[in-house]
C-alpha cells in the first residue's frame, strides 16, 4: 500500500527585520533568533554599523545595513521590529505599512497624537498588523491580575495605582544631561498609563494632573530633566488612578500595580528576584532585580511571540488563538494622550482635560459583572 495524500500545513517562519539595534532592540533580536521558533531574524538595520555587525555576527544574521529603507524594501522580510528612537516610531510604522510589512513598535507610538494617527491610518489602509510594546500585559502577575478583574474579584474599579522605579546607584543618574526632556512621561510612565487603562477596561482617561521635578539630579533640571513624577488620572467611570516614577531606586527595579474596587483588591509586581527571603541576625533580606530585561524577560519574549502568531495567522489565513488582545492602535493612542496631558500639566501646574489633547475611545468594552444588565 502506498502513502495516502494528506494536506500538509506550511510552517514557514515569520521573517523579521530589526530596525534599531540599541539596548532593547538587541534583546528583542535575541528573542526572535533564539527564543521564538516560529520566527527568523532576517535582517538588521541601525546607523551604528559596529553594533549591527556585532549583533548580526553573534546571531548569525547575513543581512545588515545602516539604512532602515533596506529592511523595509526587502521582499524577504514579512514584518519589522521597530526599536529605533521614539522620534522615528510613527514614520517607520507608516513606511512599513506602505511597504506591506507588519510592525511591532516600541512605545511610544509617536510624539504627538496627530503623527500616530497618520501612522495608524496608513496601517489600516494597508491591512497590516501593528502591535505596541506594552510588555507588562504579558508579565505573569499582571496578566493574572487582569484575569481576576475580568472574573469580578475587585467589582467596579475605584482606585488604581501603577509605579515604575528604575534601578539606581548611590552615585545617582549617569549622564542625566543626555536624557531627553519629557522622557519620564513619554517613555517611562507611558507603561504605567497603559497598565492603568488596561486594568480599567471600558473606561477612558478624562483628566490628568501631574507634579514632577528633578530630585535625583537637580543640576540637570535646567536642561529639561524631570526624574521624579506623580500623576493623577481620573477616568470616565469615576475611578481615580495614581502613577508614579523615579529614576534612581537604590534597591532595584521596582514595578507594581494595584486595583481596588467595590468587591476587593488585586496587586501585581514588585522588585524581588524570587520569593526566597532570608531571616537572619542581620535582618530580613531578599534579592532584587536590577535590569528591565531580567524583571520582564519572559514578558518581552511573550509579547513578540504573540505578534509573530498574529502575523502568521494573517499570512496563512487562519484564526489566531484566543490569546488576550494585543495592545494595538487605540491602546497606544490612549496611553500617549495621557502622557502628553501629563507633560502639559507638569509645565503649567494645572489639571489638563484629556479631550484637549485628543478624543479617546475605549480599547475594549466594559466588563459585564454579575448582576449587571446586558
């Protein structure tokens, strides 16, 4: 008896081109090349040729360039991973869309809502997948907190909190003058703004009040540095949220979230490397995490794996798995609007209505809780 014919599913890897080979771009490249079997790192582009050559040599990538256009125009590239500086993000998304490439973009999606909207319109017209790098959604503890919220554990959210304290040293911030103005809102707290939006589904931020200063490196304030901030966000469902950030936590990298509501509370995150804690004559001690790529190692990988799966499903015309919804254009837009409102509020000292920045829509419907009318 001969073999029976059976349709075989084609299982080509998603071919990804990296644009931006800095700190986070390098880590993403390693994830694609070493930790996501369904993807292949096809090409790398960055103006710093020595960095590109070193990364490509280590990961076995044959195509390198100092020009992102080479990656965008490569017919062998299915999708691009954008980890260039923030000022290039929206332009690269739009260029990728025009080239028919799917795009994973680090945050923020743009420096203004207008330039992000233009990029999203280009992506929509091209029908390409666009996902943004809000990695906390993929961290096990934050994802578990969201599932508990979905299950009704907190009831109706009333108070929310999210914080980011970057690891520091007794010497303070290295080269604070090199940190661009607005970084604390547009590149640090934007993670917290997305987390708060995501943990309060169906609601949109309506008012923002920010207080910020250079408390770690006061000598750099004249150049525009703000290294410490607290932001209050009021939501359309009445919930009140607080986001805070500091650039110099001596004890380690500390990221936490909390949602308190009518039925209870959920929390997520913390600086501990493990749950192992020693209790000795010297006191109580626990190891802490010092790098973002350590604290969120698996989350960074999971978000890219989700993107690859979405691209693969689109390419092959199949249904993607029932994984949680990836952070897309509306999520990026809502978080950016809060960041821009916080920037304006810190400058004026006054609360800012988010509607003065942009008209927002919820990224997903409000939860239907037990006893709610459909």
